[in-house]
C-alpha cells in the first residue's frame, strides 16, 4: 500500500506533467494557430492584407500545405504612400494586385534568424527580394520587419512596414499624369499640364483631378477664338495654372465617396467648387447650376488618386483671361447651354 506521503508526491508529479503537456500543445490541439490566411484574418493590423488576399483569390493558395513564408504588410503599410490611394488603385486592378501579393510570399518556412545580409529570396512571382540584417533588425528590400516569426500551421508570417512593389509592376502603375496620358480624349489637357509645369504637382497626392476632354478645351476657342493658344504661352503660365488647379482636389474623392445632392469641395486653386450627385441616376456634375460640367467617365484610378473626365472646362470666379479676353459669365466654358445627365 502506498503511503500518504508517496500518494501526495505522485499527485503533484501527475499535475505537473499535465500542465507541461498542455503548455507544449497537448490536450486536444487547442493551440493550432491556423493557416496563414487565418493569421491574417484574426490579426487586426493585417485586415487590409486579409481583404487583398480575398480580392486576389489567393486565400486558397495560402491555405495549402506549403510551407510558405509571408512578409505581411500592416494596415499602416497599405495606407502609404498617398494615404492609401495606391492600395485603392491595386484593389481596382486585380492582376497587378495579385502580382504584388505574390511578391510577398516565398516557399518554405523561413524564420527571421535564418535570414542573412545579402541573401536574395525568390518570391512566388519569380522576382527576388534582398535581405539586410543589422543590429537585429531585418529588412526585405526597404521594408522593415516589425514583428517576426508569427507561426502558422503551414508556414510563418513576418509583419513588415511597407508594401513591396516588384519593378515590373511599378512600371505599369500610373500616377495621375499617366492616367491622363492613357486617355485619348485628353491630349489638350496633357499639353496644358506640361505648359503649366504642373506634372510634379499632379504626381503628388492623394489628389482628385476633374479632367476636361479635348472637346471641353475646344469650347474655350469657340467662346474666345485663340484663348487656349494664349493660355499656353509662357507669359500666361500663372493664369493657366489657376485654371488647372481649379480642377484639382487635395484628397482622393471617388463617386462612391460623394453624398447624394450638392456639396462644396475646396480646390487646389483655393476656391470652392460645387459637386452634385443625382440620386435617381447616379450622374455627377461639377460647377454651378445650368453650366455645370458632367462627369462623362468616372473613377479612373491612379497610384496617387483618381481622375474623372468632364465635358467642360471649369473657371474660377476670380479668373481674368489674358489680353482682355471676355470672361465667361458662369464658371465653365462650354459649347452647350445646358448639361445632360450622364450615368457614371
């Protein structure tokens, strides 16, 4: 028969063993961390990555056996540069988004202490990233690992502070001047932006550009023959800048961001402009009353904002045309007397 003291010691030993087994993952597998998409889904700072993986249809890939290593951009990483405009662009260009996300994934479970300076890692899109390790800090290209070695059942996740963009995709991602260049109906606007030396301004952001079409600029010469030619002259550069900046907002505003009805927004020129969204049709108009410009092509995304094509040139109220040309009584120049509602 076991003595009371021996029974007590045996009980303590059994309890200790049970606790040790539980701490090592015993007791029914409750400590399973889940797959890499599970990690993204339950980690608050990876919610944008979670949405991006879903949009790119990469969830099933990263739920696979693997193992995989994912360098996972945080929400803050996706919000830069241009306050998330680049991310919004990618979410509306799924093929490019897919390539960007694949550039964050490599085969094998690679822990942070296995990485070394100068190492090149081949990613899932077959492009390579460069590793730098200094004083315990790991960088992948120019992104810093802020939280390392988050284990998943099929690999490991390292959270990083920047979105990695492969060179092949960076060359395909237009800024606002690039979007204007792609529009066949905006050659006159592109010439005006160049003459006004506003290319650098329109490459910053985030911005919204209401982009007059070639027909809209032609209306300037209808109401005052030669006006556009005059505005393009170097001596009238400031006047041209004034008109063009009246078409730019210092934030990204998509049609989905607009409320039904009329609202005022401040332009880069300094004056406010009315923007109206017609609830019954979804049409968007910019400017005052009967002479408002119609948005004829909406939500053309750039990495630093969004472009909406309009059918009239907006003119700020304080604008004085060069060489005494007659100023429009309204704040648009147009061939039409009254706009037509245009679906966007």
